[in-house]
C-alpha cells in the first residue's frame, strides 16, 4: 500500500508492550556513515536523516565511528540500523531494520514510499514515512538485570565423609559506584514541544461534531451532517492507523484508548485533535 505522509509524529502508533520492551533493552542505535545500498558516505544525507529521526523519537543514536566507551566495550548494548531498499523503476521504497550484536534482525519498520523523481527528496520522504513505526513507542532504556553469583560451597572429603565445612555466609549487599553498574534515572520533567492547537486564520477547523466514515478506495472519507467531506483517510498496514492531510500538513489519524486522534505538525510543533468518528 502506498503511503503519502511526509512526516509522522510522536505517539501516532500504539505498538504492543512486547515490542516496546524489546527495544528498551538496548541503550544505543548505531547509524552507519554509509549504507550497503550506496557507494558514497552519507549519500543523499540518508545517514544524517536516520540519526536525526531516531533522536527525535527519543533514542540515543550514534554514528558507527563515534561510539561511547561502554558501547565499544560491549557492542550488545546497541542495535545497528540498516536501510533496506526495495525501490522499483518509478517508486522509491525504503524501510529501517535494526540488528543486534549477533546480526539478528529484531525489528523492521513499515515501508516508506515516494514518487519524487529527485533522489535526495525521494529518500527523505520515504525515510520519514518509515519512521511511523517508531512513533509512540515512548522508548526508555532499561538495563537488563544480571544475576548475582552465589557464594561457593566448599565440600570436604576427609575420612571419606562428605561434609559441608562452610555454611552459607550472610549475604551483604555491596553498592558499587561505577558507571557500568549504577544507573540513575532523572525524575525531573522533560521539556516538550507539544503545544495546544490554535485555530489558523483561513484554515478549515475539524469539527467536534459527529463525523461519518464512508468507505472509499484505500480507506474512508469523513463527512459531517451537511454533508461535507472533512477528511480523507488512507489505510495503512496497521489496524486503526490512517494517513491524511490537514490544513496543508501531512497528518495521521489513530485510535488511542478508545478515542480517535488527529495528529500533525505545524511550524515545528506537534498538535493533537480529538475526532468524533462513527464507522
């Protein structure tokens, strides 16, 4: 299915708790300076774009030649990003794959597409669309808990009789003040660029009245009681996630906690509106 949205925002997709937890096991996303599908480094700014969108979605993305010390020591702290190219003659098609330190693919995004003829613009649009898969994951690194080895038990075979000569000692919890074994999580509020959506002069506001979903090719159109078409929704491969256009901006409509939400970006800020839709 063809995707047309140019930019997909945070909180647009409700992935399962299992997938969220799986990515939370990894501290870093490693972005190559050159992907195997290209001959030049950072061709069409693909590496720059992918690192930028990972950071925008809350991940700690680093270039492969700028690894922090703990990642150099333990490569399994990170997932390596790869750009998958399934382009045809007239359509650019890309997806983002993440592989662990054993080269096992643990995640692959939706496929983003573009019909822009110019390569730089086409890859930018397709990559932006692919990042719909990372929106709304609310990623937060959670280190895996390692099992503390138990004190060894010494067995004596003196006089051919097996006896435990050392009782298990009282366990003492030792607090280690090392950067590798002590993690701090800030409870301070994090800044957000979400703002309340304000009416734009001359723009067509989305009504809070009931909207009726009428099936059309590849999705639905939402009409009010006039009847007037308010929005056209294009289906995706995910349930309850649709692509649309709102006030000249690319947007997404999705169902969260039983409510239909319209989300879009305007002047660098993210906006959300609740819709009253009857299917």
